[in-house]
C-alpha cells in the first residue's frame, strides 16, 4: 500500500532517474499525440506520472537534507539538471497545452486541475516565442543550481565553526542538558563546544553569561557564507529576467499570480499596517529591556547579541519563569505521544507504530487509521545531528488520490525537527518552543494526510496557494499554549509528576512577552523579501534596502557586519521568494480560526474541529482558501483576531 523508504542506488541514482524520465517522456508523447480529448484520458495519467516521479525522487531530496553526505550531495546535484530539463520540456509542450486547454469536465475538482494547469503553462512561458522559451529553460536550470548552492554554502559554513569554552564559569546558568550536550574532553580536560547548529547556538545566545562569547557567536552566525552574496545577485537577476520575459513588471507581481493576495499594494499595505499596530508597544518593550539590562548588569549600550540573553532574564524576573522550568516536563517521547493522542481525539483517527524501514534509528513511523481503515503514514525525525540541515519542516511524499486505473492511493509525510538529542545522562527534553514547533509541523502534515481529493494535483497540500499554506500549521500550534492540551503530556521525566497549573499559566502569560518586537522582526523579513523582488537590487543595494526597512522596523540597529541576507534560506533556497509575508497573511486565518475553535475547558470545540477537517483539510487545493473558510464558518477571517492573539493594545 505504501512505498518502503529505501535508497540502495545512490551511485546509479541519476542514471536511474534519467531512465524513468525517458520512460515518462514516451508516455507523455503518446498522450499528447493520441486522439483522446477527455480529462480521464489526459490529465488522470499525467497526474499518475507526477506521483511516480515524486515517489522516486523525494527519498533522495529528503535524505540529502536529513542524512547529508558526499554521496547524497553528488547524486542530488547530478539529478537536478535532469529534473529541471524535464520540467522545462513539460512546461514548453505546446501540443499538450493546447490539448489541456480544450478539456471540459463537470467535476469541480477536475475543473480546478485544468485551470491550474493552464495557468502554470502560461506562467512557464508557453506562449513565448522560441528563443525566449529557450532562455526560460536556461533560467530555471540555473535557479535550481543556485538555490542548492546557497543551501550547501550555508550548511558548510554552519558546520565549519565551533567555539571552545574552557572555563566552567562561562557556561554557568545554561540548562544542564545543553551543558551536557556541549561538554567534550580536550587534552584530558573538560571543555564546552558551542556551534552554529540551532540548539547549540540558541543555548549560548539565550543563557551564555559571557558577553564576549555571545558577540563572537553572533558574529559568526550573522557572517556565515559570505559567498552567498554573489549567489543572491545571480538569483535576483534571473528572477527579474524571468518575470520580464513573461510580461510582468517584476518578480513580486509574477509570484502573486498563484497567491491568495491579489496586488502588491495589498501585501505591502497589510505589512505596514501590522508594523504600525505593533510599533508603539514594541518601543515600550525595548525600553523596558534596556532599563533592565542597565539595572542588573550596568549595560547601558544594549546591542543585538544581548537581546535573547536579557530577554530571558527579564522574563524570568517578570514571570519567575524560564525554559529550564518547563523542559523537564516535556520529554520528547511523551510530547509526541500526547500530540498523537490530541490529533486522534480531535479528528477521529488512530496512530499505530509501523514496523517499516527508515533512514535513521531515531525515526518513528506511524500508520494512521480512520474508521478502522488504513488512511495514511507519518514519519517523525525529531533530533539534531551533524548530517541534517537546521530548522524544522514537513515533507510530503505520497499523496491521497484515485489514479487513472481507479486505484486509491494513500498519503504519507515526514515531520523533521532539530531537537536536542538524548545524552548519556539526560533523555531528549524539549523547550516549550520545541513543543510549539512540533505542533506547527504536525499542522502541515495533517493538511496533507487528511486530504480526500480524488485528483492528485489538488489533494493534500498540492495546489494550495503559497500564502495560505501556513494556516493549518499556525492554527494547530496555537493550541500548544492551552492548559487543557499541555496537561495531557506534561509529566516530569524523573518523578512522573504532572506539570503544575502555575507553570502552564506562566507559559500562557509569557506567550506574548515582547510580541510586538517579534511582529516587527517578521514584518522586517517580509517587507525586505517582497520589496527585494519589486525591482532589481544588486550588490550593496541589497544591504541598503534592508537598512532602509530597518529604519522603521529595527528599533535596535544590528552591527554593520551583520549580513542576515546570506542566511535567508527561506527566500533564496526554500521557495518563499516574494512570499515570506505568507506567514503573517496566513496567521490572520489561523488566529481567527483558533478563536472560533477554542474551548478553554477541553482545549477544542469538537464540532468546529470536525468542520475544519472535512472542509478546510479534506479539500486541499481544490478551492480557494477564502472560499473554503467562508463555507466553514460562514464569514471572512478578521484581521483583528491577529492583534487579539498577540494581545497588542
């Protein structure tokens, strides 16, 4: 029923891929030149090919992210040009385009597939003259190479740095589990090694008492991969050229063709409105932090690498609370078990451990049952390791759909995080932030896994507009702050005692600590990304644009060496170009939906949860999200819900 996860052909992978693509070329040729003109004879088999290719290639791209090695890199890099060439050929297949243009269907979901396909053909330059088409193909190939280079440069730079601390007093105050993870022996003496891997980096930036070391780490982090400056210039230049070839004034306008937001002004207006709403409160949050740093340590020149450290201290003083107090209650296994229980209760499904091949010992696979019938599979890979790229993400693999032969396929997905691994003395314990991250990625996963469309192109997360794809993930993460939810898995890893109500109250109280500063930071990233794609910026102009946005959004100026853009993988390697605003755009939906579904006693209104599953999740990309939302709650999402969520006055 499901494909087994295994790759035993790394050496021959590009050749095997080439063979598969050639086989698909023949099938596409036969479909294109047949007498058939119906949806079932054309778009059904084409979607089967999409699934076949995804099943074959996803394990390699996934492995390259989670078990990165010279072998995976080599196979992956050799495969990219083959895939790029194939997708360019598909996108430039005029005969196929003309055939699809003629298709009529009474089925609503099939109509959406046809409309999306026609739109995508046009956006790929199907109507361009031959020499411009050739140029589009060259651009696509080069862009996929460049985004891979950006990622690899960042990964290499992250792995190349380490800070060795010899004096134990310079790690005082850091949570014991992080100290254990950092502890090493060097020439017979105990030392502490901190790296730019996120768990390690954040541990020192948040708790590390030595200001000079924080400065050093922060500088190393914000100056990583300087060679990415050149990669960025090339990416921006090619994206602008691509947009112009297709008749758009800029790449931002081109990107909006497939988004929920309709105009550039709508996006920048929304972001500026959000910044204006947050600004007064953000100023008072920063003033409070400056006063505090001066009061406790005589720091009268608070700088960016002090923020996490003093914010944590202030939070502790203000709320008598820090991450170390909750960490013992969030044992990784228990949290995962609790999350699965919550999803089961809410959405009427069951998770059972699956005995299937995985890529690493720590991976936990589960089969999902609905009404006692197998309906999906999910893999959790939650711990940081050297061969794994940083961050957290959900990767879809198999898709729920009915193929051209009438066979129903089931969905599968991977949830990947970078939590602190177990050490010899401590099991893997999560910060509350980590719990939120896990809920977030699970929100993405169930969006894909609970898809019920019979058409692959709009099932699960397929066909969902980029700026609303974060809605289900943010929606679920909001519940990770509710006591009714936390008490289901919050038990002390040593004593088994339940998490005290006072601690759960503090988690809720501290949720919006410095919320306005956080909003400004997200608006800064979003405006920078969007404006960067509104005209061509090169070289120093990129930094100048960022600096100009920071005039409004950055109340504490970062040091001049800070090259944030060199590590902004979301937009240069992760598909968020001119789309980073999506996080906040989707958050309006998620905040509004959250308040509609919140039941403080049980955590969730089950009636609304049922509607959410059957209308929002089950329909995937078959309809516009705004239309599905209207159908679910009978109204539009209200932007005020977002301000309410953050408790901004």
